[in-house]
C-alpha cells in the first residue's frame, strides 16, 4: 500500500503557482486576489477558510476574508456578493458553505459572477465542465484528478465507483472521471444513499478506483473492496475523541489498497490547491494571460 500524499502534491502545485505569480508581479501586474465570505460560526468552516487564506500567502496571492453574522439576511448577503462581483481587484470569490438555514445556498451560488466562481459551483461553470468546455472545475473533484495525475495512476478504461452524489464532490467527480478529460475516460458508477446495499457491494468489489464522499466514519470496510484498489477518501469527520478520520476504515482497508489517501493530508489539501489553480486561471483570464 502506498499513500497518495495530498500535502506533497499540493505543495508542489502551489510552488509552481507562486513562481508564475512572481513572474507576473515582476512584469508589473498586481497579485491575484481571492475573496472569501464566511457567514456565521461553524468550526469546520473556520479551519477550511484558514487553510485557504494560508495557501493564498504561500502562492503569493492577496486575499480578503469577509465575515458576516449568522443573522445576515439572504438579500444582504446577495448585496455583498454583488459588490464583490463588481470589484475589479477580486479575481476569485468563494462563499464558504454551509450558509445558515434561512439562506438558500443555490441562490447564493447563482449570484456569484461565473467569471469569479473559483469553486465551480455556478450552473454556468458546472454546465460547461459537464459539456467538456473550459470552466472552473469544482475544487475537490479537480484536486482529486490532480492527485491521480501527480502519482501517475491510470484512469482511462478503469472502473470507478463514486459513493455520494453531492453537488460539491460526488456529482462533479463522477462526470469528470467519465468525460474525455486528461484525467478521465473511466467507466463510472455513481452510488448514493438510495443504492441498495447488495448493488453497492457488487460495484465496489469490482472497482479499480473508489471515491467515497458520504461523511460517515468507517463507511468503507475491508469486505467491500478488491485487492489492489485505489481508494480516494474525501470524508473529513471529527470523532468524539477529537480525532479526524475519513469515510474509510483506514487500518483494515489500506492493507488491500494499491494506493490510498490519508485523512488528514489527502484530498483536503488538494481541494485548497485546486482552488489556487482556479484563482490563477481567473486572474489570467482578467489579464488575458495564456
Ligand atoms: N464547504 C465544504 N466544501 C466546500 C467547498 O469546496 N467550497 C465551499 N465554498 N464551501 C465548502
């Protein structure tokens, strides 16, 4: 079993980005700029946002964190987004999810200028990605592809099983792996909460690559996989004892894997790195750079 180390891969991608940014800045351009909106208090979101801002520093980007109270109304939040959409200095904008219950996430996502939508969640980007057109690709799914590419894991012609159909991870990664992309051309099964257990087992037991994003610690067990499987664990679950674990029973499943992502230090790091790639792309689009 070998580890798909998201930390090493992300650091390498961010180092490349920072070199390119240094070149742009030397030629007289401003730095790329990411704006992050955080609404209310949500401990995991605090951690994720902190890591995005830190990664901006490492990449040589400017960043701004705008905090709003839990009590903000949807229309107030939409007004703040409209203001940032119109701000020429912001290349990329993300609204950290989840937002409070009285705000509809889809209304927020739809309000972000697709040119600044570095999360790739806006229907324009999601649609363009699905159609194989140039787009901001959803960061976690894109990060998984970059990780597979970095470790030269063959994807073309493989049987992939994605467990979980969220708009953030499961849906986009199932599309990206099946599309005629550089990391793609796999045969993909998308399993979800309504997939009968027996069918799920049939699929996972013959899968070459499994991507699991269900948010349930220990969901993937040893009996569900074949020897040599490549396991991508997207879960980030905090146990009562404070330990951070994924959706895979790592200790027992890893013995059967050819490759597996650790948690932490796997997909989470890659989500942030992919966001940096998308921000650089937004910036390059703004300045008509190649
Ligand atoms: N919450 C959990 N994952 C994500 C993500 O990739 N982007 C945003 N904006 N919020 C999230």
